[in-house]
């Protein structure tokens, strides 16, 4: 904990807050593109501490939240079939589909299992050759290498009854879509450090130059985030717009070349639907032709399953930064973590969940330890 505590020092946090609020001559709108960063910002009251110098806009940085409704329904369709063992991380089990969730399928007799690694699903498949074992591969670039290695391992071991339902999405195309939107208010980005740990930073420099927006790679602890904001505000106030790395202890410009090589082998870029946002060109991954026989969409013939988003859930507007979670009419009443209308309320990284959990306080939040 000592290493983490160094990045939660309240004295240093107050100094950074002072530097930011003193430097800012107006309110700057900054988007973080990571659900972990959103929760850290809200949990530690960073957004409140920086008012009115900075307004945070919470972007589509929660992988569970942006998994499209049709993909969840495909998962539910597969999981309900006899002879199928459907494996997933726990955060997907309560994400609502059109009419039910994976917990409901399990309650009705479906063999739905929580695993802690995609390799667990491969082991289940190896031990159960009479079953079709499916892993729900959800996430950004961060979780993709482990999912890719599960497919490679299944191929190497000859585990033909293992397949993956892939719902991987990519961060830079989502940022581009936000910047291209007529409703865009984002003036700078905090880029997700864990994504850049895998992929490096080369994709972000051209974005910063093209759209004239500062992009600062940062981490997840309070001091990481405050330093990222400090660098963003310094650029905005001086009229600069470039890529900067405020997370050098974890992020190298080239990223992880070994992981990137595996990703290039196993996946290929494709268009993807984003929940509440719609289609973004070349914003996702699917299994490459070499591994297509492990594609659960093809194996179970569910690729053509399409559904309409619910009009009652405003998660799309939340994910695009158009509204704050508390501005949704259903927030905290018809939509709660126990009965969510959308994934942003049930996911551990969802903005709605963060607001629900941490904003039921009578007093303003303070930096921990202050």
C-alpha cells in the first residue's frame, strides 16, 4: 500500500488543486475515457475540488457499458441453449438485455459460470469435451491480449469445443466520433493509461494535432489524475494542443510489442456498434480468418440478431458526455443498481453507478486523508 499511498497524498493533492485553479482563467471541459478514472474522480471528489476551473465530461470508457444491447442478447441466446457452458466475468451477469440478463438465464437452468480468466474457460472446455464452452470476450484494448491468448491456447491444445463471443472495442475511434459530433463540447482528453500500456501512444498524437485538443495520458490514483489535469489546463491556457504522457511509470510510447503481435494475429479491425451511441467505423475487433472457427457468433448463428435500444435509458447521452448521470429522469428512481435500465448503472466502472454510490452525501467530498 505504501506505493499507492504516495499517489494519494492529500498535501500534494491540495497543491495540485491550487496550481490548477490558479492557472485556469475560465472553465475548461475535459473528458476522461476510462471508467476507472471516472470512479476515482467521483469517489475522491476531484470534480468538485476543481470547480469552476474544470468541468469533467465522462466518456465511453466503461467496456461493459458500451457493449451493445444486441451483443448482450446474442450472449443470452447462446447461454440459454442446452449443452452450452457460458463463461463470463462477473460484471456482465447483471447487464440487462432486451428482456433478461445472464443471472436470469442461470436461474432458469442455463449453465452460466463466472470465471476469473479466459483461460479458465479453455480449461473447462478441455475437461468437458461433450459441451460447447463459450467465453464472453468484452473490453477495450486492455483485456484483449488475454482473450487473444485464450484463443491461441485453445487452438494449440486442439480444444475445438471452445469459442468466444467477441465484443472488443477500440478507444481512438470513439474519441474521433466524439470530436466529430456536432454536439461535442470536449476541449481536452485524459487518455486511459492501461490502454496505452498495451497499445502505446502513437495513435493519439495525430488526434491531438488534427482536432487541436490536448491529450494527456494519465493513471487512476488521485495524484495521477490531478497531474494529468494540470498538464491539460497548462496546454489549454497556453493555446497548445499536443500529446503528453503523465503516466511514464507504466506507459512507454511503443506500448507492449509482444501483446500487439498477438492481437494482430488473432483479431482484425471491424465496424462496431456501441451501446447508446450507434455504429462507429473500424472501432472494434473480431476474430481473424485464421481463428474464425472459434467465433461463437458464427458457430451459433446469432450474428443477424439485432434489437432496438430502450428509450427509457439515457446511457447513450451519458456515454457521449451530453448529460451527467443525475440529469437522467430515471436516475435513482426507476434506475438503480438493483434494477438497472442500462449497463452504466450496474457496471463497476459505469458513470451512473459512480454517481449513485458516491453522490448520496450531504457534505462535499474532500481529498482522502484531508
